[in-house]
C-alpha cells in the first residue's frame, strides 16, 4: 500500500476500520509470544501509518518530543541500533547511546545498577540488546521506563519479526501462508519471535536446518521441523534465511561452509524448485555465498532492502505505542 | 548431672523401628531412657504432646562458604540456620576458597563449628587437590582430621581415569566418595534444563544425559573397584533407574535428592527468577514423579538441602549469569513434608529415616538414633505447624530462596544438640 501522498499527520493515519476502538496497553515490548492477533495487527497498522513520514521532505513527527530514548546495547549491532535511533529521531525524541561490550558482570556494574543510573537521568524508553535471554524482562523489574527488546540471547527479537511480517503482509495475507525459517534455529531469537507471531496470525511455520542447530522441545511448539530443504521448498510462500554465525562453523554443530551451503544455502539452483513468487527474506547482514547466493539476494524475489525500510516504520510504531501506554498509565 | 525430660511425644526412631507415644529422658549429653510414662524429677521438662520426637536431623549436603565467601555464609550462620530448621548435624561441602582438601582445613571447620557451638558440622573433603579433578587429595590425612566423606561437588570428576583411581584409593578407607554427576562437555554453558522451557526462554539448556552418563560411568567403575559411592542431588528419571539397577546388583551405591527436585519443575524458570536456578537444574514433571517414586521404593536413601547461599547482588543478575543454587536449611523440613507427606508418598517414619539413620549409616556417623547411650541429638517437630515461610527470618546470611511466602505443613519446634536446647521456635 503506497503512502507516498499521505497527509502529514503527527500520529499514524487510520487505514483499517477495526482500529478505532483498539487501545494499546503494554508499556514494554519484550516478546511476541503472548501478544494476541489484534495486538500484533495494531502494531503493524500503526507502522503502516508511519511509513509516510519517511517519504516526506521533513522526515519528522512530534510524537515523542521531549522524551528520552536510551539505546542500551550490550552486544554489537549496527543496523538495529541505527534503525531504532533513526526511528526515535523521526518521532522527535532525544536519543542517548549507551554501549557496553561484554556482559555487565565483566564490567563490574550489574544491569540493575545500570538501569537505576539511567533512570536517575530521567529517561523514558530503554531499547535493550543483550546476550542473555531474559535481560529485558529483568529490566522491567527495576525501572519505571518503557522497555523495548532489541534482541536478547536466543529469546526474542520482536521488532525484527514484526518488520519481517510487515514485509510479508504488504504483499499477501498471512493466513494459511507457508513460511520457512532456515538456518541456526537453536541460537536464533529471530526464529522464535517469527514463530510466535506468524502462528498467532494464522501462517504455517517450518524450521529448516540440521538437527544440531535445532533447539530441544520443538515437538511442543506449533512448528514443522524439516532437515531436507529441497523436500519442502516447493510448497513455501516465504523463505526467511537466517544469518550463519561464523563462530559455529567447524564446531561440532556443522562441518564446513560448502556443506552448509549445499544442504541449506539458498542457491539459484535451489530457487528453481521454489514457487515463482516466493518471498526471499533475510534479517541481515547477509553472508553472500553462504546462506544465500548473491544472485538470489539481489534478485526479484528478494525483500531484503524492503525489510530494512519497513524496520524503521515498525520501530517508530513500537516506540510510539509503548510511550502511549506509559502515558495512559500515569494519567 | 543435668537432666531433660520430654513428655508425651510421638517418638519416631527408625533405627530401632520405633514409633510410639513415649517420654524421653536425657542425662548429660546422652539418651538415658525412652519409654511411656517416665517418672523423673528432671531439671528441664518439655511438654511435647502433639509433637513428633526424632533423632536429630542430618543434612549431608550443605555449603557453608567458609573459608572464602563469609559474606554469603559462615560456619556459624550456617549452623544457626541448621538448628533453626531442626538439623543437629550437617555435612559441609569442600568447594570453599581455598577448598577443603587437606587436614588443616578440615581442622579449621571443626574449630569454627566448635566456636559456633550450635550444630555438629562434619566436613566433606575434596577428592582431588583444589577440586581440579587431576591429583588425588590427601584423603587419609583428612580422615584422620575427621572428614566423613569426599567429593569435588560443584563439579563432577570429568576424567574417568582419575575417578577410577579415586575409587580404588578410597576403597581402603570405607569412606564414601560422593559425586556431583555432570559431564561438563555435554552440559556446556547450560543454565537450566534443556527442553521446551529453555527453548522458549532462549536460554542454553543442560541435557539430562550430562548427569546420567557420568552416573552410568561411575557405576561401572564402582562395579570394578567395589568402592562406596554416593550420588549427589539426583534429578532425572534415568538417574534413579541407574541407581535402582546398581542396588539390585548389590553395589555399595547410595543416593540423595533435594526438596527442590521434589517440588519444582523447569516451568518455574519462566519469569527468569534466578532463585529457581540450580545445578542440577529443575527438570520436567515426569522426573519429579520418578524421584518421588524412588523415594518411596528406597532407591533414594536420604534427603538433603544442597543449601547454597549467594549474595543478593549475585542473584539479581541476569538468569544466565546468576550463580547456581538456593538456600533451604531454615525451611527444609517443611518442604520435605510438603513434597512427601502431604501427597502420601511416604509416611513420617520413612521420612525421618531418610533424615537420620540413613545418612548416618552412609557416613559411618554414630548418630541418627535414640538408643540409650546415643548422643542426645533430638528434634521436636510440629507436624501440623502449617506456617508461612518468611526468608527474612532465616538465620542463614543469604536470602536466595524461592520459597518465600510458601505455606508449609511442618516445622521443627525444638532442636537439641548433645542434650542442650540450641533452638526453640516461639
């Protein structure tokens, strides 16, 4: 849906009829596991309204004017951090960058202490990336600020999944869609967040990869597990190729890059088995020639850059909504 | 001669297969007589109607953190927690800093315990020097100093050749080797049970096989060496099956379980509360049922707390980074009653056996009985106390306990060590 000629609104335009009566109540966004379909749709609808701002000559709205957003990143990240910063800036918030390599343990200050210090500076929203699953949850217990999870361990990465789903939804309805997530599922927060939301919204999710990269207990999750990519690729509407973490190559989990590429990489040869209009996604940054061949990554089915653009709108929507919920609670 | 008469209790003394309404007379520091309607003009009289009187409870698995981490616990504070919980004897693990791996440190524990003058504290020495799993520690010297068992608890001995030597060596002393069964390579960086909940929480899991494989290995080693072996804090169905089979084969193998593994499962980790983080980790519902069954059929010999104090600041870290372990000495008796008596898994005499004569026999301690002449270590239990746990009332220095505000059926009212009342619940 094109937003090019949308009027300049401070808040998102209303594009769906069922949205008027919906009130967003969560001042934190930790994960998608417990969000209902109407809540997920509300975020996506709100993001749709924010897409227009990026097209304007003055790319700013005043929704978070006077608010302070902290980018609290304990793990390396370029695109997620920049995307959140730009999203906050577009909503006129001040952004405080806080980087800490390694865990809070090695640094000597606990996450609680860091949170209390930040709070003393009068901040409103904390965007946190952390190597330990559950760190954002811990943060909600020791701060009054809104907490937005920008990825915690292998737990969740809700804004990534929301932007993935937003990108799919732009092109086709989610209900009944077959979505394959391919790669290191065991260590992937993106896979988990996608699974929860896609399942809630009626899509069928397939995890594809070697058994050594699958987490345990998948039989109790609403997902189909497949170890032979070629068996299912022809039935898929979406292929979401996860980034391979180099530190796992040569470890006992898989033997080599060529073997991984041959079995699970999205090559142009393998693409011939896929549906003609299959969507090819990747959370980035891509390892060309490893999990995805350049020809495919840059080809007509690829939505990779569209995902990046949509990420901005989705993160604006999330920052906007958590702040709205926090204000509703204090008023 | 100072005397103490306890009247009208239900006296449960599993060592003598006794369960009767009776009076108990203590003269000096020893049991003088157990019989109904004793007439004696004692110095001290306790009316114990409605209470259960048992030999002093024994917990053969606690961490007292001294020397090295006295901010978390000391031998004195841990002893205070023990008597507050009804335990007259505790066995402290050697994973201190420095480790209890020589006679001098064993002496130190006895000296600190004597200064505290509360519970009997028996040190468990390390199997290997510095608990490094490489060179054997001086077990003979430590036994001379009073070590009652050996373990590298906190970690298991990874190298099978070292464990084989340790079992061979220890077999000449008739002292048990206790193992924290966990294959580190398999456990990896896991912080909770592997499975559905770990996957959903995005936390690295500990495969149950990490415990079972080491236990299986050890049982084969025990078969060859004929040594005495005690498996610590078992947590899985597979582990209790292995112990059951080993016992059928007549091996000198014993086992223990904690209240946590009898009351809680890994879904408790769902709010990322590090007070549910322990090693071995909380497992699945099937495992809990299997452990209960193993308690009921005698596969498990004794009940222990694995009391593991940690600073609040440490337990306030991310679940992944917080240390393993929780405290429970102060409230353990109630936990065991809740886990085993309430659901009628076992009855009071069976429960008391697992907290008295069974651990005493494993450790060759002259304790755990009310036979005339025995040390007058006695616990008086209110089986209908039905009280609420308040961790702020704990005598332990640490508060890392998931049972705050739990309603528990039973608690110790009096703890008597060598004839002296060391604790009285008001």
